[in-house]
């Protein structure tokens, strides 16, 4: 099998020049680069990437823990990651886990076994203490607030964002507010639930537990939740919904009930998704694309540092007023 020395001899260049061409180094003349590439093709040379990884100490790959690929919340973060990874010449290894801890641990074990250079956790079922134990093997970044830990995080203040949305509804005169949520037991959803409960207690507005519905993640879930609501004798006059896709499904289903939005039912979404923009949905922009982009920039910088310190970056949110409130 051909090696770098043989390529250098046949191409009439130094071993260093061959190495620079293989690593896409810019400081090689066009003539020498062409000679090396022609020789590589002539000899049908293939690099032994395991040997390269041993020499450089880098795999050029980052593991991404993502519960579900087909949910917009996660795919928007992934898009931000991918946009930054491409020019940095890093591969993303997607690991769909469905919130199964054993699957998430397998990705962290890849970091321990030096199969990847770092891990970005988009959302997780693991305790922060479990994740911290793996930071000895490489950098880890989460896309949720875990406090000041030995791993980095980039996050939105879900509690403050939801409180802002609820206050906006109150200022518009709404006092009967329902709430649709995805996971009942999750880090970010837990903060949103706490904001919903605290807001009602502090404002003196009665809270109706029957108007809180979980496991709402798709358009179909939004339509089904509206159907359950409209079978009740007493109904909310406003909804705050964690996910614009869910809100969109509800808005489409509302037509069959002849529900006027916002006259009969006001709606605030969460995510600022394209479908929400098309439907004129008032929503909270939580910068999902920037969350993914920032997570990659943080982990890429830490991979190239000898002793990186954790980074905690809080993203801003904004309420976008459209036509549904």
C-alpha cells in the first residue's frame, strides 16, 4: 500500500508538501498541489484516518444528542449547529435518543473512548451530575440552563419568557388562560410550568388545571387539544402554547368550530416558526438557530483549548406581536 513517502518521491516534492496537500493547507503552489493529487490518484492512495487521529488527537467529529429529529424546536437548533460546523470542517454525528438515558450515555461514552471530540446535548433526560462526570474526557455543551457546572451551556430563560407572554395576555385583558405543553417532566418545560403557576398565584387570576394539556408536540396534538377544550362547559379565552406547530394545528382546527381568533380565543405561541409567521401567530422568539450556532462556536473553541473553562451564555427572547391576540 502506498504511503506519504512514496507519494513524495513520485511527485518530486517533500513529505511536508504531501502532508500539507492532504490537510488542505493553503500554502502550497498550484503546480505542486496538482502533482501530489495526480500521484495520489495514480497510486489509489487512501489515508488511514485512525493513524491521523492518533497523530492529531482530533477526530473532526462532534456528537449531538437530540431526542427527536422531526420536531421543529430540535431541528432549528440542529440547523444552527450545522451551519457553523460546515465551514469549520467538522462532522456532526446525530444521535437520536428519545430521552432514553442509556442512549444518551452511549454518546458520552463515545467521548470517553475518543471517538468524537466533544458533545452537544440539545435536550436530555440525564442529571447534570451525570454529565459532569464526562467532562474529564472532553468538552460538553448543553442547550438548556443547568446552572454553573463543569460543562458549558447556551440557553433561553424559559421562565422569564413565559412570564412575559402571560403578562402580555393579562395586559390585553385576558383572565382565563390555558396552557399547552410538550413534555410534562423536562428541564425547560418545568420552568415554563413554574412560570405559569407562579404567575397565576401572584396575579390573583384563578388557575384551571383542566386547561393545562401535556404531550402536545405536533399540529395534530394541537387540534386534538382544542377538541378536548371545546367539550368543556367553561373554556379559556386565551392560550399560551409551547410550540408554534401545535398552535398552528389548533388554529386550523378552530375553523371547523367557527372559533374566531382572537375574538373568541387569543393565542400566543413559542418558537417563532415559519408556519407561525404564515398564519400571523403572535409568538415568543427563542432564537433556536442562534442557540445551535452558539453551541457549536463554544465547543469548537473549547476543543482547541488545552484547559477550557465552562461558558454560560444566556440568549435574549422577544415577543412578536401579530394578529392572534
